[in-house]
C-alpha cells in the first residue's frame, strides 16, 4: 500500500510523503511519467474491495484486477464463454452428476456417498496446482490426509475426482467456470495473457505457486 501511495504521488506530481527505500524508488520511477506508461501497468489485489480502492486512486488507464478477475479475463481472451451463467459455482456438482449418471440437482439435495469429499478433493487439487502427471493415488492420499477430508470409499473418491478434473480440462464442452477454474484453467491450459511492463501485487508475500 505504501508503494502505491508513493507511486500515485509521483504520478500526480506531489511531494513524496516519506523517503522511499531503494526498492521502492525503483518502483516509483517505473510508475511515473518518466517510466512506463500507465497502460502498461497492472495492479493485482486478492479481494474485490482492495481492487475497487485501487481503481479509485489510480489513473483510468492503469489496469486493476483481483487475482480471479485476472484469470477470468485470460480465459475470455481465448474462449467465448456462455452469455448467461458464465460463472456457475455449481459446476463441480454438475460434473459429479454427469460422471455418476445423476441429476445435478439431485446430487446437491441428496448428497450421495462421499459427495463432500469429492468436491473438496477436486477443489484442493486445483488450488494447490497439482500437475496432471501427479494425479496419483499417493498424491491424493496426501491431500486427503493433510486436509483431514472424511472419506468412506477412498478409491471411488479418487477415481471420481480424476474424472471430473479431466472433464473440466475439456473446457470447450462447457464454456463456463466456477471460482477455482478462474485461476486453475489458465495455468492448466497454458493460456497466454496480455503482457504488462509492470505488475504490482498487493500483499505479494502471500502468493502461492498458482
């Protein structure tokens, strides 16, 4: 936040509120009329409220996004998503129904055996960016153990999770996403994104490999 404040003061021609460190000065110099143009600057935040605050405080041609909206924008560059319900957080429920031959509403209402475990395992594989070549029983058992997922039929849960993950990668068959897909699909499908000369990430120390 202090770096953003320094940069905004520099852009507006104001006196800097405090002497920047060497690293901060390098960023301030980049985000200034003498550095990169605002159109080549991307600011990324973890949550919507911070992103909206950055939007208010930065020039219009600086791009401000949350992590997930950035991922979604990359997907939109490569695919024409459904005009309605492009974001559907029941997607995994729908795919569980498809894989098991059940109605997706029935899946949500009746919650068949190990339904919560399947959903949680699929989500954690995405969040932890487990490569496809590592979708092994050993890797899945480690996730189940580390996250204390309650499982009745371990083999069934792992096989169903793999089927859902593979089905999700066949993205053109669906053309809609859930929240986890926004970050997972651009990486797994190796989608290229618009390039920016400078990327500033709020709370960058909290970034995961994803």
